[in-house]
């Protein structure tokens, strides 16, 4: 609505309440308001509000955005849009890691949270979404952590490109862990007695004897399971007693519509490339595997990304699968414990539930218990960050200290009675 004034004076535009409207402001027939402006790229934009006061609050936000360099003209951009940009720009990730990130995003983020306009996402929206993942989707904290890793990078990109001022996912995972009392379950190593029981069972039972070499090498090197199953005969030097670790065998969905398959990856970090000295029983395990394959006429038939002649193969000559190894461990635990319980011992040692990765942790624990230098442990395990090694070292030494003080307590109890 416009007001005509005397000749020579600027006319004012008024709303139905006789309030002066600013440039770009308009009152509609239904009483609501809109504000229109042209961005630097020449495009026209509009915002709407029920009252003039609400409209001007939005205008002030637009002015602040413009002063701060925030792109007010892309308010319709969604989280999904920025995720696609992140996918186009992201470099430095292993193919299987990147594929897993995209799978997680498409499965849990894209259909709901991903449709939100990125400029309007608040911390409360992120918190509500994470609560949904934990309480309704019943996802583990490890899975939510992966989702958070992607979302945090996506919102960081939005901040860097001036879509938004702050990253609303900052500290949200920490808050989720605190509110749900999530604690990352620490991997438990086998005790010395449990380790001995496991090894003795493999060595003394023909049904499981063929599994001894691969599990012995895991226990004696601390190598990751992907590094173990990816080992080739040319990667080890039996005369010098050295293992060269320079690649890993991974099994994942490549996203090409053909399902899961094996691939060769280089280590994630430079620290992953390393040499590991062979302990005597590890060298014996390699020789045992070699002899077993010669006697049974077994040889490697698999070729993965031009890599072949793998050491640990299945009865068909194909590479070993981590899932198969973990299933074998579960059967070994079952049969070993059944045998122990049949003996009727008063306080028997039984095998706990564990996996291939537990054997890596067991090796690390034995190193710590033996007093091996932390830097040596870091190098052998291929940890890029010393803090990863220190976390394990501190846990082990804490347990050792407690056991020593328990013994001390018993001693003091005897001499003070």
C-alpha cells in the first residue's frame, strides 16, 4: 500500500496498520509480509513472515549473513547437497573406507536428516538425530561414530564455504556418549593361561591342527587380520627371520553393483609399512604351513589386484576370509571349553569369547608385560600415533600394578596377623 504526499516529497509505502514499509518489504492481501532482494549474482530472492516484526528479524539476519560473508542466496541447499560436494572433493581415503562412509550416509542420513536445509540445522536437530540413531535405530556407538565423522566433515565444508557460521555437530558425539552412558568396550587380551590353553588345544587336536599356523602368527606378530591374510611367501624371509608388511587384504562392497569382493590396499599410514622380527614359534608356524600345503598338494589359486602366492589359503586355494577365521575361533572356544569342563576340575581355565583382533591385543599385552620399550611396541604394531600405543600400555601396566598390590596385600596380611 502506497501513500501519496505533496509534490516534491518522497512517497511512503504503508501496511494496513499504517506502519511504514522499507524498501523490498510488501504486505500481502492475507496480511502476511514478504521481503525481496537481489543477490550479488543478480538472482531474486524472497522471505516470508506472519508479522512485520518477524520479517524484520529475518532481514537483520540476512544483513548479518551478508556482512559475515554467509551465502544467503543458497538457503535452500540441503545437507544432502553439501554431502555430494564433500564426496566430489574428498581425497586421501582408502576406497573401502570411502565406500563404507557413503553406505552409512545413504542408509541412515540421506532419507531424513539429510533433507534438512543446512543453513537451518541447529545443535538440537543434530542431538535429536543422534538420539534417534541410538534409541530407535539401536545403532552401536561405533556406527554412530562413523556417521558423525562424515557429518562433521560435511558441516566443516559448509562453514569453510560460508554456507553457515558454526558447525552444529561440534561436541555432539561426546554429549551423546555422556547422556547415554556409552563407553567404548575395551578389547580384552587373553591371559597367559588362556593363551596357553588355546595354543595347546590347537596343537593337540587333529581336527583343528591346521588352524594353528595362522593363529600362532597372529599371536606372535600382532599383525592386523587383513595384513595376515594378505601375506605372500615373498613377504617373509625365513633365513633372516623377518616379515615385511606393506599391504593389506580387504573384503568389502565396491559399490559397483557386483557385491563384495577382495582388494589389496596399501597401509592407511606410513607407520603401517614395517618389518617385524620373527619369534622362533612364528618361524616354526610358517614352516608348518608350508609343509602342510606340500603334503596335501594345496597351492594358491587366487590373484587379487595382481597379488598372488598368498601364504594362508583355504582348502580351495582361495585367500582366507576374516569371517571364516572368526567362525573357526568360535568353534575352537566351544569344543575346547567342553573338553575342559568334562575334566571336572575345581577352578578350570576356560577360553573367553574373543576374535582375531583380540590376538593382536594379546600380543601387545605380552610385549607390555615383558617390559618392551613403548616406541618399539608402536613400531611393531604400526601405530601412527603413540597415544594409541600408550592407551594400551597404561591399561596393561595398571592391571599389573593392581595384581602386584593384591599380592602385597596378602603378604602384609600374613605378617600382621
